[in-house]
């Protein structure tokens, strides 16, 4: 199997080892479901996000979330963490994710704030309206990059 990079990102945090952690993997192709479930069990975080580069109508990436026990339909902090990783890798959003809950777009604003928007149909899902989360730059005095858009920390 191809080597992959696994990152732990603390969402909603001012410093490392606080906030809401998510494991994030960037993949070039869709692995088997049982492999993603095994990775999520191994990370043992509340959520593991799998960002998959594939041709998806109306989206830039596929995004799937797994807990250590099951695949879930929606996870806000792992969505923000996934976008954070893409921004760190040089992707210049907005980023559109195809998910089981519809299309979610993460916008990076000029002042570094970010927002998650629901832009696709989300009928019979827990989130039916636009979800807006405002995030601030993390201060460079804490070792963060001034260009990072969110209060997220990669370990």
C-alpha cells in the first residue's frame, strides 16, 4: 500500500493539545471501507477525516468521517481540520467537499476567518441550514504560521 501522512489537528484551540482533535488523511484514491474503519480505530480519536482526491460533481474533494466504531454523516470539526490541512498544503479555497450530508464548502476570508457552508441538499440530515463557524488566526507567538486561517493546530 502507498504511504500516507496522518495529521492530528486540534480544532477550536489556541494552543496544542487543547480543543477538539481530529485525525486527517489526504488520499489519492478511495481505499476500502474496512481500511478506513481500521485507521479510525487505530487513531482512537472521536473522528478521523479522509480527504479523497476524485472527480466529484460540484466538489473538489470527497470527505468521509469515521469514529472508532462507525462511519458518520457529518462532523464539523473534522471538516474544518481537513480544510486547514489543505490550506496549509497551499490549496487556495474555497474548498468544496462532497459528503454523505451533501456539499460542504469551507471559505477562507481575507482576514483569515473561515466558514463552513452547506451548499447542497441536506434533507433528512441533522444539519439543514447554513452552518457558519467563525475562526481566528492563531497568533504567530504561539508558533503558528501567520498565514494559517483558523484556530487549528497540526501536530
